[in-house]
């Protein structure tokens, strides 16, 4: 997963309207999320989701920002990285994140 993300450039990351709207509602910094996707050193866990198309890969990624804050993103990887939605949790890493395999 980390090697796949490192292959892309800043211009290759596209946000859907839904992701843009959710980032405003949930106070997620998109510049920081782009940085995290390109250099995933804060990537805590990633879970593969079923993709709609054969040549796509879909993941739910969790980035650990601090002991109490986690940012999640659902992304589709193809020729570019498409960010479907973003979330932000302001508590200790919840059970949802712990269920997924740690990297």
C-alpha cells in the first residue's frame, strides 16, 4: 500500500465533491491529507474494500495525527488517487481502526 501511494504526484490526487464537503464539515485539512497520501509515514492502518471496476483498488486508510486524533479517507487507486470521503475522529484510536491490520 505504501509503495503504491509513493508512486503518485500531487496533481494525481482528486477529491470528489462529497469529500470536499465532508472536509469542510469535519475540519479536515486537505493540503495535509494530500501530503499524508503522498508520504504515508502517518498511515496507521489500511483496509481493502471491494472496488466497482476490475482495474481499480479501493482502500479505507487511517492516518494517526496524535494520540487523540485520527483522519480516515476512502480512496480509489487507478491512474490517479480519487478521494471519495474523509472522516475525523477526536478520541483515542477507536475499535474500528484496531480491527484493521496494522501496517
